[in-house]
C-alpha cells in the first residue's frame, strides 16, 4: 500500500509541507504524506506521528526523520529533514 518515493520526490514533498505549513505543518504533513502522495497509510502515519510526539523535539520533524529513514535510510532522514 505504501508508495516508495524517490529521493527527489521525498525532498520536494517535505519542501511543500514546509512552505505551505508556515506556522504549523502538522495538518499539511498528513495531507501531503497520506492523501496526496500516498507514501503511508493513515494508520502508519498515525503510528509514526505518535512516536514523534513522545520523543523530544518537534513532532513533524521527528516524523520526517523516521519516514525518510524508512524509505532511504540515513540519506532519506537528512533529505526529508532538509526539505522540511
């Protein structure tokens, strides 16, 4: 069910989230990742975001590290976070 994005697509997706979500990226993050690009299911995204909430730091930032790592390892984490 999960669509595996390429590295450029991962960066551009998170850049879109960061640009559209000025002041609060949570709703935009879910919209882009789950509804628009279908990288994760609703349940998978909720699990990643839930884990991001218990870790120190911004929730969506933590989720970007985990989602990037899921698709492209350490490079994916760096790509997603820098896009955000």
